[in-house]
C-alpha cells in the first residue's frame, strides 16, 4: 500500500511538472499571441478583440452565421479578472447583438447583483458568436469553426 501511495505522489508531481504549475497559479493572463500562430494579432487588448471580432464577422464557412441576425461578440469590462462564457446567443441576444440580455441575462444580472457585481465589472461572451437555430446547443463542429 505504501508503494501505491508513493507512486501516486510521483505521478502527481510528474503531472504538475507537465502542466507548468506556474501558469496555473499565476494571476496574469496567458500570452498566446507570442506563439506566432496568429501573427496578425498584436497591440492593445482592445485592438486585438476588435481584430478578432472582425475575423469572426468575415467568416465564410459558418452555417450559424447564415441563420443569425447579428454577431454577438461580448459585453462588459475587457480588463476584468472574471469572464463569463455562455453556450451561444439566444433570440434576444441575436436581435440586440449583446450576450446575456434575454431571460438568462436577467438571471445573470440578478446573480451578479447578489454578489455586488454588475456587467461593468465582468467580461461576458459565448462559445459561439451566432445564434444556433431554435436555441439548440452548438455542435462541436460549430464550436471549432
């Protein structure tokens, strides 16, 4: 039994070495644009988000976009340490182009208010930026696109 416990500890240490514990415990955001995968991004956080929003608007192979009224990108404070991510926009979000403004948004606002927060103190977005038909869950393919 002692050997099993020792092996578990060794496995745990190896796991944390693989995951780079410094990143997990850091309060800083992860810098992803330094990896040259997306050389077109660079600049301030606001500029980077505008470029991303523009790229999403110009996407060609997205069936969700064909059925949607508006791009629903984000709302709130881009410098917040709290980010809330929903599955996808609903009907009201599609009309207004802002995430979490329908029934779920009203509930979210109440929940934030209960802990002395509001939209100016959090950043809100969705996994997909166009409304899935009939408010269904987005598919894995839609998420990847």
